[in-house]
C-alpha cells in the first residue's frame, strides 16, 4: 500500500541540543526534530585564566558578556564571591544566567546583539574601560566599536569552541543554525539540498550560511533558540 504523501511529517535538524519542551511542542504541531551538535564548548581552565578571573572578581569593574558559555565559565570560578560588577550583556538566555549568578541589580544594560550592546555601552558613557569575557572565536564588532569610541577593552578568553563535524545521510525540511562556528562545522562535510530551508538565529549566522549555499534563509523574529525553533514550527507545522 502506497504511503499518502500528505501524512509525511516535516523533519528539522537542530545543530545544538534543545529542551524536551521545545521538541514536544514541535511534535504536537506535526514537526519532528533531530538534534545533532556540530560544535562543542569547553571552559579554559589554565592557571593563567583562572587567576585572571579571580583577580577580576576582587575588582569593581564593568563587565561584558555576549554568550551563556562565558557566563557559565566565569560562574564556575566564583566560589561564593559576589563581585562588585556593572554588567552589560546580551538579552534573553545570557541575561537570565547573569541574573542567576550575579543578581539582577548587577545588570547595567542589555541589548539584542553585540553591535547594539556596544552602542549601549558607548551611549551610557559610564566607563572608559571594560572587561570582556569571551570565547576563542568571538566576533570582532563589539571590541572594535568600543576601541574606536576610546573605551579600553581587556579580553579574557574563558572558553573554546571545538568543531564536531558530522556527515549526514538524510535530508531535512529545514536546518536550525545558532552560530557561525556551527555553520562552518556543518558545511565542512555537508551540502544543503536546494529545497531545504536554513534557519538562522541572527544576522551574523545568516551571513555565514550565505557563504556556503543559496538556500532560502529565515531568521528568528527575536534572538534566542526558542524563538528560532518556534519560527520554524510556525512555517513547517500544522496550521501554518
């Protein structure tokens, strides 16, 4: 008996793990999600880096976070300390982690992107020096903009991004990308079929995808992996 093509459920590939809630929500809307990470993240725990973090914990300083991974790497060294920091950070998930580990009162400002965050820091004019906790593949825009505005940026690299490429043997209706590094890892061994939709968490990730294919790229309505998944479900799921 032939399979009715209208009963075939669209499948999404997520290039990073998702919560059970998001996966179940997709399934209830008729979309199956497969998770396969194309990058791994590891904190840098050398004596030098740990000492830099601990010294900063004792300072009154203006701190910048643009990733959850950086927040977690620094928080792992807190050992009960609650530093006297003014923190600027990306919104949503990164901000939530900052609130958990450092308190909401420590947040001096947030923005939706690194570029917008740099603008906010410059506009606030509260400091002429910041400490930027970041990864080894951080984007250059934020520090470049701050330097150009006369703000000294001390970068402390607290985690590294490791490519974990895979070769796919299946095709998907869409692929969810959350960072330029994951895009590079994905396309190392794979090509996107022409009909596959590429979903990007933001503009920098979308730009990275454009270097490898001409597929239709759809960006999230707002930053965050939840927003990206919901966007994909809205397009591919039942009742779209």
